[in-house]
C-alpha cells in the first residue's frame, strides 16, 4: 500500500483510505487492486494482462484508454540509467499516466498547483492515475525494480514535456527504506 510524504510539511500519510482521500483532493486517483488470479514472479505480460483483464476493461471504459501493456524494469534492463533519466525530471503529458504496480516499488513526485509537492511511494497492488497536464516525475526505489501495467489513450503512448524547473533536484530521488538507515 502506498505511503504519501509531504516533505514541506514534514508529514507522512499511510492507509488506503487516508492516501486516497489526500490524493483525491489534488486530483490524483489512487486505489489498491487484488489480482483476479494468482501471479508468479515470472508471469509473462500476457498472463499479467489476463489476470487484470476485468479491471483494465473498466479503466478503458472509464478513461477512454485504448491500449494496455506491461513495463518491466530491473537492474538488468539495458541502458537503465538513460531510461530513468527520462522519467526523473519534472514533466507533464498530454494524456493521463495510469500505472498499476504488479511488482517492485517506485516513487511518483507530484507538483500540484494548489498544494506542496507530494511523494507517493507505490508498491505491488497500487493503482495511480496522474491526470494529463499534471507536473510530476518518477524514480525507482533502491532495488531499481518495478513491473507495471500501463494504460494509454493514444496507442503510440505519451510524450513527456519537460519543465526544466529544476524542482525535481530538491527532492529525495529514491524511496526511503532500510538501505538508508545508518
């Protein structure tokens, strides 16, 4: 289940209802899903999409999404640092960014117009929808692994539009965890 951090307020929020309520106030949709059928850690993209097919179809109907795929990132991913550099700078998209975490962890930083920047640490079971036009960036946790279902309104995917604000450099670029305890 996600953990929400608001560094400017030195505040942490946990619990599905509490996280969903706070994120809902800043326009971010959050939910937790259980798979329709059990998945192994080595499940293929097809097996993952089949396990969540009912939920994916519901999201497609509700948000106008036309395609879904699975992204699998690990320390063995070729050119991992180059790929992550595309996500870790503040940007926005012309369409929603919808992610359901199947395995691993990461942190979405969101820069809402009406409140301080929040860090949403997501893990397996978490569904997040960052609406089009929302300023955000993403980093992996220390294990540098995440597997997510992605949904798109445009079959070609989305393009990041970078702000070049430099704001992202002011926030912890990785999830906090045991690796950071002295």
